[in-house]
């Protein structure tokens, strides 16, 4: 299994914050399934770093949270 890193930059506003609870639920699900190895957020730089286990980038793309459109 390969590891892929996603780096996401975001702008925090009320709309963004409304996505946080379902996003956290989904990220926790992926962590529990061993799909995500690590997930780190910096509110100061408004950046997220995610390490994902997958065989291909196409497999990584299937884990997008459609309502958030992070990538």
C-alpha cells in the first residue's frame, strides 16, 4: 500500500465552520478504517495535512467529502 499526502489550504468563515462536524465524523471513520494515517490542522496557517493509505491516486480521490470539496 502506498501513502499519499494531501495538503489543503482553507479560509475559515461561518459557512466553512458549518462543515466541521460532518467532516470530523468522516475523517474519524477513515482513521478507524486505517485509510487515513495522520490528520493535522493548523488554524494559524489555515492548512490541513492528511496522509492517506491507497494503491493509486484514483483510489484517494474516492475519499473526498463532496459537501466540503477540499481538493
